[in-house]
């Protein structure tokens, strides 16, 4: 059982670096870099299409706010400024 007043905030995936080769290498070559980037775009599109009509799910556009040069710490994860931007985006979404 759950309350139908619960809101789920779903953050879209972020391509962590402009150079997807670095990202792929960091994860032991998990895929061809251009294909990995395309698949992340496909995942975001699928999440949006799946939940866009669900009033209990809010999409957080975390994929649109990070600067891939300035806000990424290790070519994979956001630095403190990047995490602050993600938190601010979540806050804006929650307040709208």
C-alpha cells in the first residue's frame, strides 16, 4: 500500500564528459563511445515518454544543467559545483 500523494522525482541521465572515450575507458570500455552517448539519449527519451503523463512522476532535467568541462570532477562524476547544480535543479522542479 502507498499514498497516491507521493511524488517521484526522476533525474535524467547525464553524459559526464564531452569526451565519451574517457567515460568508456573509465568503465573498462563498456561500449563504443558514440553508441553509449546515443543510448543515453535514448534512455532519457524513453523515461520522458514513459512518465510524461504520470501525475505522480516529475522529470528533473539534470541532463541540461551541467557543464561537461567545468562541472565534472574525474571525467565521470560531478564536482561539488556540479552536485550543487543538480540539487538546485531538483529544488526548482520541486517548487514548480
